[in-house]
C-alpha cells in the first residue's frame, strides 16, 4: 500500500489507476482525517515534497509519496 500525500481524491484516483497494473494499492490522506497538515517551510518544491512525505509517513506509519506543485 502506498499513501499519497494529498487529500485530493481526484489525484488519488488518477495515481491508483496508474499503479493498479503493478498491484500497488493506493490511499490518500482523506482516509486519515486525524493527520494534520505538514508545515511546508522548504525553499524549493523538492524540499517541501520531502517534508510532506516524511511528516505524513511519521504520522501514519505508511510509505508516502508526496509532491509540491507550488500551486
């Protein structure tokens, strides 16, 4: 199981469709309402993505894939 570091259900469904052929189950943060937001204080998109992936992994005990589009 891979946790996507977003509460955006559409993004979760898109990634679920991409990973399904490889047998990878996907969940989003929408399924973990008790988990708060991670503070994004990095100076780059990559730094913020790493902060989110690490923070959400620590909060949930799951592998997390996160991005930061800056939008």
